């Protein structure tokens, strides 16, 4: 197993571990341990660069996955910390005190996924979508097609095809 | 140029949470909007500036004028349908999107791109870097009123676009780096025409150096402006030339080499003064490094070999559940793609990490305080920001 995982597993209750590449490790962690793990990674292990913070909507499992990707420059090593949140009560602790730039990521996540980060500077202000009142648009249950049909005029001459079916018809007009 | 006044008595008092209590009705402060339509703004974004006299007291970045929902669009498209979309995220240097997306898909699908394709990919990325830097140099000089520099750099950039056109058939969005390899090899006589273009770029850069970097007006305004403290690099996620100008030699091409960079001989370009002048100079020298790298790539490139790996039928291409992150060093810093797949024929999530995301928002809002209004445009250009990376 990865040497970084060997060091971390004695200190934190890590759940699922994926060694994607020798220089990229993903670990899953209960949410209450996030801050202490990030502090440990930043101050002890040297993962001082917050590469990104984003979310993945696993709607079938009723969960959001938050991914905190950190980078250790001298060792050229990355670690992705995965946190699972229930979709219906998506609130997470803010990490803007560890990395000021995290406030921008958290502001975007609140707008696009509806995940709240209480206390994060400017988190309630609009970031990209001004005056948006619909469902947060990057959630899987937000239907872009329906939104488009309801809000924009139909332009004649445009058709939407299922790509697989359409290509099959184009390539094999007489059937397979 | 504004002269920094150490007397802060004219400034609003910060509240307990650090936010400024600014009373716009007092007549002491004025709110100015720079953008979204303004010559002093980089692309489609705007700055909300509160000024006291000529000095900025507070600046806020507003984005969203170019939001096209790329990440959401890709969730409803097959892996190959995403390929023509990704390059549109960044106009001046679209190739990084193609490379990062292709490399992420290849990694999760277990595909290995052929060696010759990797050489051509590296060539394209360096050509794109030259284009992006030339655009930056023109913009940086233009922000100080040196309009002629932009005309020179636009001319040589056009020559590089000609090389792109003969290689890929397109000038701006090349759509050349496919998951699995590249679309084609080099056309006949490409090396010679590229050498002529590189010489022209070198000559123009020497003229740019004489007219811009040795210009007393440029020096007077640029030296000392927009100082980035090296201690901010990690907290603010600063990468690329902005970090290298602060003396931190961080360059993904060297730190975590990808494609054929391990076989090329180069050292990251660094500066030490961390002001606007140093950042411009680091980019000028980095441009010359790219010229050298292109010569090395053309000399070392294998003349034959496959250009595409075997990939599954694109109509039925499913990728097992997994996630990965691929990064590269673009002209502005670290560019990366975080790709999550769920076993279906569509990506579950694609997240694009552009360097402008941290530079243009958190870092810029900090840097702009105390800056004279006439220097704001130049300061923003010196961070080399492209708004589409922020709002994707």
C-alpha cells in the first residue's frame, strides 16, 4: 500500500482508499475529521497547495462527494480527500481559514450544488448566476433540456438526436 | 502614477470581521465599474472598484458574463462528444483543455497514447504557449498606452496561427489532441516553415525588449507595482509565472514531467522582484524558452510510427467507475482536469481547474487595494487572467 496511506491510517479513520497513480491517492474520510486531516496534511506532510475543491453528485446513493485535492510540490505528490454528504442536508464546515482561496470554491459550490458552507466569506452572494431561483444547476436532477424549453424560444430547423441511435442510422441505413 | 500615501486616516475603518465600513453617501468614496465592456479589462468580466480620490480602497471581481455551463454540458455527452467542447473553455490557449481531457480519459480507460503522438502533443502545447504569451505582451504594453507593441506581437502570433492552420486545419480551436492520440502528423516542410516563424518571433521579441522593457515610462510604472509576497503563494494557490516571478521555481513541466518533457533540456525561468515588471520579464524569457523547446521537439521527434492508439467504438465507449486528476503547465500556471466516471458512456463529473480561478478573484482583490485607478488595468493583465476558466 502507498507509504502516505500507511502513515495516515494510524491517525485518521480512513474508509475507502484508491491509489490512482503512484503520485495520486484518493482517501475517503468521515466529515468530522476533515479539518484535522487537512491541517495534518498541510503542516506535517507538506501538502500546502490546495489544487481544487469540487463536488460530485451521486444522486442514486443520495450523496454529494466533496473532493479536496491537495498537492505536495517538493515530493510531486497529490492526495484527494473525499467527503460524503447527505444530499438533503448538504452543509459542510468552511476551510477558508486554512486557504483563503477556498472561499471562492465554496461560494461556487453553494450556487451550483446548493452545498452550504456557513461562515465562508461572501458565500451567500451570487457568484456566476445572478438572480437564479431554480434548483442549483449542477445537481443531477436539474434538467437542462426542460429549463431551456421553458425559458428560450424554439429555433426552427434544430433537432435533437440520441447520438448512438443517430449514428447507427447514418452508418447503417439498411440495418446492421 | 499614484504615489503611495502611508496616512490611512482617509480610509474606512475595518469592522471586527475585517470588512470595511464604506459609506458611499458620505461623498468621500466613489464606486466605479470597470467592465464588462471596458478597454482595461481582460475578456468578459468586471471589477467593482470603490475609490477614494485616485486610490482603490476595495475591489471586487464579478464573473458570469461568459458562463456556458461546460461542465454540465459534458455530463450529457459521450466521451468523444466532449472532445470538441473542451477547447472552447479557453480561447487564446485552447490546447491544454484538449490535452488534459484526453489524458484523463486515457488514464481511466487504460489507453496508452503512442510515443509519436506525445511528441506532437508537446509541440502543440508549446506553440499554444507562444500564442498566449504574445497576446499577453501586447495586452500588457497596451495597458500602459504602448499600443504599437500589440501590433507587432499580433503579427507574429498570426504567423504561429498559420503554422497551426497547416497542422490542424484550424487557427483558434485546433481540436487536434484526441483521446488516444492526435489527428495527424506534421505536413511536409513544416519544420522549415516553423524555423522561419521562430526566427521572426525572436527578432520581434528583441524589438519588444528594446521598446517595452527598456522604456523609461514602462519601467517607472511597472517596477514595484502589484507586489506578490512569496508567502501568499500557497494560501492563494498561486502558480505559473506569477509564482516564478516571486522566486518560486514551480513549473509542472519540471516538477511532475508529462508527455516528452523529461527528454527536453530546460530550466524553469524565475525572477525575484515579484512585481509587474518581473512578471512581464519572466513571461518574455519563458517565451524564448518555448522557442528553444520547439526546436528541441522538432529535432527529437520520431519521423514515423502510429499517431492513434486503438480506442473502443466511440458509440459504445463506457469507462469503468473511477476518478483522476491531470495537470499541465499552461502559460498562466497550473491547468488541470478532474474527471469522474461512473461506468456509463458519459462522464459523471468534469471539473476544470484554471489558474485564473485563484489569480483573478482572491489574489486580485487583495492586490488591487491601494493601487491607483490608472494602474488597475495593467495589474489585472499582469496576472494573465482568462475569465472563461473561472466560470467554465
